[in-house]
C-alpha cells in the first residue's frame, strides 16, 4: 500500500523507516464510549477477566 493509503485511512502523516516513532493520542477521545459499545459484551468481558485473574492468582 502506498504511503498515501496509510495517511488517508489513519488521517495522520506517515513516515516509514524513521529513526524513531511517536504516537500522540487524544486522551479525551479515548474516554468516549465506542459507538458499537454493548452492555452485555462489557459484562461478559469483565466476567472473563475476573475468572482469569482468579485462576492465575493462586
């Protein structure tokens, strides 16, 4: 994919083979609920995480 494809999709300036990398994230946007968020899915994920923590906490 040409670099313009990445820039168009991600809406950022892309540079490959750079000597370093940096990502700047909008923390306010990260706190917004996802449009497809689902309360049942959240509860299922939380239950799975708790079960894993309980299993590995032994």
